[in-house]
């Protein structure tokens, strides 16, 4: 097969960093497997493997690979198959409107080297041009520390080390020789953070963010760095070498690129959307819900709630889903939730726009079946569901995508559930359904007080919907007969 490989850097030289070594590794393996590498876009080819840019004028099948989360790595339209190297990259590309499959970084597996029983030789792999300040300077008092040389092949430098301190591809290249790794550095795009010494216990979690230091983002201090180096164990060498051989062997990765099974675009009729500011809360609660393969799009730390929610609704719309579920990152949906939710949705009239799982009915009475960890009380109302409502709690807002509903721009992160109900009743209807779920909120509700932005938006809603009943959060109210 004639194959054109294109990217910003493809020479594989150490000074080009991990991205260039990535594509060089692919090229070398394609040649090893008997394929012909085309020199430029003017030549006829059967396949294009590309990153960073795409030439839609080339009449050949195209595989687009995204190596990271910076803008230069984002997908562009025109490919037949999209590949993300990690869960983090795939999730970000979801938000940008592209579905992709995860195919991990390709690594050439080398012979496992023998390392010292005690840590002596440390190699710090980095491009010096992206260094803010060196948090590892103190290590030279205790260890033989070397910094990667841009003019020497990285494999040869790793061969002389007992342990490497690095991020990203350098970690995998180290493990490919059985060399333990400390994931840490101080780069201008992330700051002085790390994920720690890689072990059998934490490797799968760290891999979700491509060994980048972004998984745990632990601040670098001399004490922490030394405590992680104290975990050095030469017995880890075999596990690390086996892990990379099993999950990153370039021989297998390249075969995955060549498969002609273009990734199907999202066809789920349901999609979740979540704005978040804490990745651990998102991963440990919402992402542990029983929602199967239903996509969950995310937006990190938007300026306002409505800005982030409209971005999510636009993304859900592009995915082809007909129902969008806007949810907090600390919501947990158990196995029964989706079937129950679907049964309730089927009961709604054709003009439904918004639905929720807890809120207030048209008379202002607490309505729904729900447990919020900020209160010891369970909300279990005796309504006959579904119920028309005047307010929906923002923890779960279900949107009929066919309605075209979007939020008007509001300041802050409150009252958008009130707005959603009032707006829905202008263009259709709003409902509370019977779909019990649990909110793992850690802030006790009694600690909350309306701030100036809340009051400003309350007045804005009052003027926006004149002569309409206004209801705010469901935890403020006089009725207690529906709490058990």
C-alpha cells in the first residue's frame, strides 16, 4: 500500500519532542510491514495518516490522529477515521464535535535492560525550551542526574538510566526498556505538577491522561519528589516492560490504523452533558454511573453556567442525539435509572421541552424522588408522575433537542433551572418525571446564601417573565411533608 504520512514534525529526532518521534515510529513500522511511504501530496497514494492538518484535495482514505489537548492537536473535518491516543483526548474531541476511537501511542519495544537494585542514575527527559524553572535541581546532590541531549537518540539515553523523570511519550519509551518512571515536570503549558511514580496500581489511571501529569496534577515540592523516588523498585521493570509490550507495541498499533472500519458517528438518541471544575469529582461520581456507552460531553470551568450549557447543547445536537441530559458532575445514576427515565419520557406530550427529576410543581410544592447528600432528608413526593412544574433543580435538566431550546446568557451559576422552566412553558411544556437518582453534594445546604449575582439574576428573570410565578432552589421552601 502507498501511504502518505503528514504532521508538523516527522524526523524522529530527540529535539523534536514526542510528537515527531511518534510519527517517525509509525513510518518506520509501515516500511517494516512492507508499505511504501509516499514523499509528498502530489504523488498518488492509497492512504493518508495525518496529524495537525489535513489536505482534503487528496483522493485517498484518511486517518487523522490527535496526540494531545492543545489547539494544534485538534481534529479537522475531512477524515474517514479519527484516532485519539487517550481517554482525555477522546473526551475533548467529543466536545469539539468529533467521535473517535482510542488507539494508544505506538512504541517500539526494545530489550528490557537490567537496572540497579538501588536508584543511582536518573535521566530527565524534556525539551529545555518549555522549562519554567527546574524543580529537580536538588537531586544532583544525591543521584547521578542527566538531562536529555537533543542531539542523541532518546533510546540510547534511556539505556543508561535506572529511572526517568518525564511526561508523555518519554514515559512510554522508558518503560519500553523496563526503566521505571516518575511522571512529573514543570512545563509552561501546565506548571510544576506530576502524577507520581508509576506502579501496577496507578498506571491505568495515569494512562487516561497520556502520562502527562494532568491526571492527578500533584504540585511539585522537594519533599514530594523525594518521597516518590523512594518508591523505586527494580522489580517494577518487568511489569512496565510487559505493560508497554501489551498496550503500545507499534506493530499492533499500526495494524489498527490500517483497518478500514471508519468510526461510526454517534447514533445514540441520548447524550449527557456536564460542566465541571473538578476532574476527580467527575471521574469518581458521574463517570461511575451506570450509563453504559451513552456519550457524556464535558466543558471545563466555563465563565458562566449558561455559556457552558449552550456549548454542551450545541455539541449534543451535532452528535445526533434527540435528548440531552445536562447533569452535575456529582450526580450518580444507578442501573435502574435509564430504563425508568425512558419509560417516563414516553409519557410526556409532544410539546415537552424540559424535564427534571426534582423541583416544584405548578403550586410551588416540592416534587420528585431524589436524595441530596447535603441534607439527611430524602425527597419522595406522592405526585402522579409526570408532573407539570414551575422549577427544576439544576442537578439534572433533560432537554428535548427537537425543541431547539437554548439558554439566554445569564451571569453566575444559579437560577438557570428556573429560567429553563419558564422558557420551556413559553414554547412548550416543562415537567418533573419519576426517575430517582442521588446527588453527592458535599456542601451542606444551610451554608448557602444568595449572593449579589443571584439577586441580580432573580430580578432579571422577574422582568424577563412578567406576571409569572418564580421559584428558586428546591431546598428553600416551607413545605416539609414531602421529605422523609
